[in-house]
């Protein structure tokens, strides 16, 4: 199937498919005329790539899943040993973010109750990742 057909069948844009190819996530064959040619398994692979990206994995992380993407359900991590490290890293990042958000929630609830915790102004903002990124440049 051609790139436009794969885009329609998998529910992504042609641009997304070209990005996946550029990132090394999708490897089409090339016809004599230079057109990209995809086999029937490409639809499953693209849907799995999209699922992983929409769940917060980076293109680099998705590469760890490549050996397993043609097989269907990528949620079965134990069946895909190369993905275990990527999932472990993602869980650690999520747990850290959850702890940060819980601390912010607790401080806000304290402030609402009229018993704010003693902090210097800007302490919360300085620890927030968005502030750190903007402050650097």
C-alpha cells in the first residue's frame, strides 16, 4: 500500500508517517519509481507507534518497542523484553511528577484553609519544571 493509503487505514497523517520514517520507527520498501510501499502489518505497527507516543513515550523510547510492534498488543510488556527499560523509566518519571503535583496540591489546600506553610515567595515556582525551562532561556 502507498503512504496515503496507510495514512487513511491507520488514522494518522502522511506527515506523521514521514516523521516516523525519519525517526527510524517505520521502514517502508521503495518501489522502482521511488514511492514508499508498506505491507499489511504496517497498519498495526503505526497504530502501536501512535498509542505509545500518545501515552507520553518519546520516539527514542518507541525504538525500544520496535521488535514487538508488529505483533499486535504492545500493552503486554513482559512479552516484549526490550520495552521493559522504557516502561520502567516512564513509570519513574510519572511517579516523580505525581509526587510534585501532590506537594503543590497540599500547599494550595493549606493556603485555602488559612494556614499557609511558611515559604519564601517563589519557592513553588522555582521548583516547577516549566519555570526552570523558561528561566534558563
